[in-house]
């Protein structure tokens, strides 16, 4: 568990206290090493999608407010004959954002593999968010197709970040297939239902040797916090920000939520207990009747 | 020996297009008014790398996919 390893010189925070005697007390917070995925290193643990924003301007502002360093993009047919204006890439400076092409909308392994190849050619990036869907209404992943495509893409040198259901067995199979990260869904894509089965996410996290990123289902900031508190090393979201009434403000909330959840995880929460334990001394209480 | 057709009938992103023969994938991209760096091309379900577009000839009946990045999650 490398999460507590001090990778860099610890930042020093000045703790402001009312008592002058300990006014200069300095605390050393746990340093969080960056997240490494293949050739990429990220200090932000939020991954944002680029779909469904009300405008390109709101997308640009929301991405900036979230602090993300990696954004997902879809591979789609060029609209032929349409005037060639600005493209999505004109809004996504490469020095600021790593591109994570997805295979969204693919319902079989072959289709996903072809889409991944096209995305790699467009993005000059070996990273792919693999998703092979099994059902158009739930957008739940097809486990068989996902595993098949994952094996082929890993063999072809891709850094595969693999969208999957919250099934611990499939997560292990994907890990065995060589994916760089498993990305279980908290809830169906775009549903905003949060993390429906935290127990399954916990089991995946306890057993996985590769990074686990919660992908899909985030509706609001607390969902992000919960994912990080459980131990996820990253969260990928799109709709929760893009379709919020104020996407930029929600993006800022997601950033704070990610930091809060990650800090809480690193800090180590107390165990839950059935009975109370007093916070104040239980001795020295003044006499009663 | 059958003569090569004077023009190529192609299916590009699901639409029929004709191009004078002979032509390469790079010719098609240029004909569509696209910047080569902004698109990726598949010919008959096989990726055509950018470096190979100018040396990949098109054949009558080819199916091509010309794609780029759009917003997505």
C-alpha cells in the first residue's frame, strides 16, 4: 500500500491555534503521490468527460474549475460537407489535458477495438477508455465483449482503462488480462444515482493490484467523496457536471469533494461502532445528588 | 484485362461519393476539405495510418470512415 509514501518534500501547513504557546506548531500532512497510469502521471484524481455541456465555453470553464488533467473524448464520424469550424481539440490544449479517447457506443469487441485504433491515431495517445456495452437502455457493460476487447487492446500496446460493472470477479479477470486500471461503475452511465453498491466497490478495491477508478453514476459532489473514501484512486464523471444547472460551480464542488474524500481516506477513518464512546473525560465530573 | 473505372464510387461515412480515379486516401481527405491532422480514416474496416494515407490507393466500392473527436464521457 504505497498511499502513505512520502514522494516529495512534505508541504508544511501552519495550524492556526488560539493558544500562543503552541502558535508555531507545524503539522505535516500526508503527502499524496501522483496517480500513474501507463506513461501518464496525474496530480488531479478527477477525470472529466467532454460531452453534453450547454456550450464549449462552459465546458472549458468547468474543466478548468475541476482541476482535471485528463479528459475523455468520443470518436465519431466527421460531418462531411459542414463548414469546418473549431474542433473539440481546439478547446483542449494538449499541454493541459491528456486525452482519453473512449469506445462509447460500441456494442461488440470488434467495434470497440476499431474505435480504439481510430482514437489512438487521432490522439497520438496509447490510452483508451474501453467500454463495450451490452444493453442500450441500461448502458451496462457486456462482460464477455469487454474482456475480449481488453485482451486484444493490451496485446496491441494500449494503456487500457476499462469501464466495467461493479463485479469483483470480472474486475479480477480484467486485471489478469493486463488492463492498466479497472473502472467499475458506481451506477448506470448518466443516471446520477451515486454509488449503488459500495460493498462491491470495496471488494474490488481490497483485491485489485491495479488502480481502481470509479466511472459513471456520479450525480453530485458527495458521490465523489464517497468513492474516494472507499479507496478509489480516481473518479471519472461527465453528466453530473455537464448537466448541472451551473456546470462550473459543480465542477468546483467536485474538485473539493475529491480532495475531501481522498484526504479522509488517507487520514484513516475511525471504525463504526454500535455504542457511543464519550469524547469528554468520564472522570472528574462534579458531584450530583 | 478489365479497364480500371474512370471514377471511384465510394461509401464515405455512409454516403455515396465519387472521386476521379486513381486516388489515394490522402486525395479523399483533401477532396473533403479536411485537415489530415484532424481526422483518422478507416478503409474497409482497417485503420489507415496518417503516414500511409498518400500511398494507400482507393478502389471502387471502398467503404471509408472518416472520424474525429467529439465531446463524450
